[in-house]
């Protein structure tokens, strides 16, 4: 059988725990709620795409645009209560009907 008497105990290296008086009292402190509600998001702030409603669209369409274009299309979508894809679909319809 293996001789385990030579192995060091893990507790022996740690020493005694500090006294309770030395522990932090932060758990006994009261919690404070924020003084005011969170500010409304700035229009140029990007909305989390997962929070948009379902659209039953399955094909992903990714592209790169300028920051100005991104800001303009997001402002239109927020103003009209549309998803970005709906704004793009309407823009494509308007483009096709003008030709």
C-alpha cells in the first residue's frame, strides 16, 4: 500500500483563519437603489438586434456602410417604428418603382 504519511496537508500551509473582527462589514451594509431612472438611449446608440421583433426572415444579409448611412437608416427605423430590414425593403421598392 502507498505510504501517505509523507504527504503534506493542504491546511498546514494556510495557517489559522483571521479573526472575525478583521473581516469586511460590506455584507451588513444596506443596499442603495439608483437615485434616478436610467437615461433614454441616444438615437445614434446601436440597438441590440436581438431585441427586435421576429420577422421570419432566414437569410442573413451583411454589408459594410459608412457611419453616416448607419446613423441615417437607424434614425428612420426608430422614427417610424420599423426594423432596419423593413426600411431597406421599402427603399428597394421605391428604387424599383422609380425606374
